[in-house]
């Protein structure tokens, strides 16, 4: 089992350290996606916060998903779309 999958299992048990590790691992990737749509730091922080709150609260989000990075990317794009962030 890969490290990402182990982190997700730990997050499912509400392990805050695991969430921090996942955050540290993917923050630059997610910010690069967000920064394609906005340069507003407050909006970026709000989107990141919502992404990781969703990860924390929806442990089944990753069930059946092969690639954690792809799932996080899709989630980030959905949050961006829901915020209707201007280009």
C-alpha cells in the first residue's frame, strides 16, 4: 500500500498529523491549479481550506479511487467552479 493510501486511511480515523502530511505533500500542486484562475490570496486560501475540510469530513471520497492526486485535483476544480472564481 502506498503512502498516500495510508494517509487517507489515517485521515479516515481523524488523524490530524496525517491530514497535515497530505496537505504538505499536495499544497503546491493545488495552488498551481488555483493560481490559473485567480491570484487573490484570500480566494486561494479559502479554496484550499474547503478542499481539505472536504477530505477531513468525507472519508469515503477516495473509495475506489486509484490516484489520490487525481481525486484531489478534481475536488479542487469542483471547489473553484463552485466559487465561480473569475479567470
